[in-house]
């Protein structure tokens, strides 16, 4: 009955919103900018334009040089499905909404008019390519077209496919001497290029997406991208440690990685295996950089770049041995901080901002740039004032994962683990001005008692009015 009720609510919202949208003048629609929306799975901000000179990502570097780069962008929940649903609805996660990887927008928030739905209602052609929502057919009415490559087992080599066929997840990485288009992200680039050519002569603006699968596990990429890096140059992170002062709740067993073959089921990984995984992650970053580059080049070749906003984001951070962790699923900065770059023709030219930005801010920002009214339920705040040369008076963000809720306030990262009534049962506080590696938990030190009290109260003010519902 609950599912039926949700479906009825969704249908009513769609019909009502569509009726309103048809009243907008056609001339107004035709003048709106196109939007190329690039979502990258598990991409952490370990990139050249964020100071990581060892990463080979020339196309992302070039895009950043034409964009506004957000140095302090944070996902609202560090897990795939929930993060995507939150960003695409502009709504915060709560204790019971947008919780895990399997989150569905249609199930968790059916009454919300998503960003692609709003754009579609206002004259945009909307195309979902690759992984945008976690579930391909989530929010299906928002799309004019919905496409995903057939990945089979996600591997190029016959022996790797055989392992995958007979195991739960298969091997954690693969280096194959194959063409880029053998893997799904290569196929994705070709599909998006085909769409650009088709859309060039349309009299409607477009919201064209590119949902890139890598560098998500397994780390499979053509050999030439592995060859860009030397294993001997790869080191473990500086914070490869789990201090006793940090609550045990902050750590996990990285079950996502443990599901792959040849990964030990318990205990920390060996240094050799750790470096091989890091190597594979870097190779995948360079691989997807090349695919994104093909699409951006075609955007220019077709002359569409002059009226196309490009937004690129990673759905959350990722641990590469940071705090002796792998994957996401925690509230350390390495899981919360994300790459976010926004190219707006005529407005951006390689600027960088340290303004704290949350992913729920993306929806209202694109609304304002497209000349659309921002729905009243959207909880994010547009960053267009920053694009226009101004500043932001917002110096905070809130992220959560399961019981852990984090307030990012200036240089302070404050996390509480709370029960169903919102009562804290563990805490951690890091001051990034003195401890960027998050190794010294200040929350239980007497001299920080007053600050902790203030941050605890502010966290509850800012985590959203329906957080506990």
C-alpha cells in the first residue's frame, strides 16, 4: 500500500508540475543554456588542480582551467545511491531518507520534483547516460531517454570474466591491452558524443548527462593507463594510522572491497596489495579523464561550448588507505570532500573558491543559471553569487552516514554518533588548521568542552528540520 501511495503522489506531482510548465513562453525556453552534467563514481579530489601533481588528468585539468573550482565541496552522504538522490532533489538526507547505496529517489522522496524533471518540464531534452541515479530506472519519468552500456562482467580479459562468473564480485583490478571502448566508460563517451551531434540542431536546450563508472571498483582500465604510473613511486598516505583517541565507530571493515577475490577477509592489507590498489585507482582516473576529454572536445568541435554549462562532480570521496581504511562509508574528510567544478560560458576562467559548498547546492545553482524558479522544498543554496564575483556568507555544511552526523564549520570537523532520539553516544572533533590529517580527536578534551557544546547545538540547528522523522 505504501508503494502504491507513493506512486500516486508522484503521478499527481508530475501532472500538476507539467501543467504549470506548459504555461511558460516557448521563447523563454529556447534562450536557456544547455547543461552537460558529468557524474563520476568514487572520484576523490586527488587531482592536479587540487594540488596532486602525480595524477595524469590533462582533460580535467583543462576543464578546471575554464571553470570555477570548489576547493571545499562536500557530499551530504558518503554512499552512492543516497548521495545521488540527495543532489538530484536538493534535499538533505535524514535519519530515514537517503540512507545507503540502494537508495531510490522514487521510494524515499517520490513527491520531490527532481532537477532533471524540473528541466524537462521547462522545455529541456533530458538524457540519462550511464550511472546518474544508482538504479537506472529511478525517476524514470524525468528522462526523455535512459541509456546504460552492457557491461557484462565489467572485465575485458577472458580469465577475469571467468573468475567473475564463478564468484560474488570477481577480481579487484585488471590491466588489459585493449581499446578504451572495450570498457563501459569508453562506450559511454561514444554515446554522449553521438547525443551531442544529435542535439546540435535541436531547437530545445538539453540536459545531457554522462555517468562515469570508474574509478569505482573493480579498478579495470586499459594497460596504457596503468603504464602512466610507476608502482615504485606510490606511497601509502601520511595518515595510515588509527589513533586510540578516535572513536571505534569511525572505522569500518571496508566490506565493499573485501567482497573481491584475493582480498583478505579481515586484518589490514599488505603494503604491496595496498600499492597495487592505489595504482589501479590512479589508472582508472587517467582512463576516465581521457573519455571525458573526448566528450569535451566534441562539445567544442560542434560549437556547443559557447552555450553549455558543464558541471563535473564525484558522488563522494574515497579512502585509499587513509586512516587504514578503503572505500567510503565514514565521515572522515577523505570520504566527504569531493571534486566539484562548474564551467559557465562567459563567467568562469579557472577561478577557485574556498567557500564551503554542499551537494544540495548544485540543484538551486543550476536552476538560477537556467532562469528557473527554485522549488521551495530545496534545502541547498545557490552559489551564483560566487560566480558573479561575490562571496558566500555560508561557512558550514552537514553530512551524515548512518548514525554519524558531521558539521563542517570553518576549519572544524565535528561528528556525533546519535541514536534514534538524536542523543549522542560518541563524538570526534578535528581542527584542520592544525590537524589536516585528522589524527587528534579533540572532542573529549576538557579545554574543548565549551566548543563541543556549541558545535553540538549548531549541528542540530543545521541538520534539517525533519532529520529525526
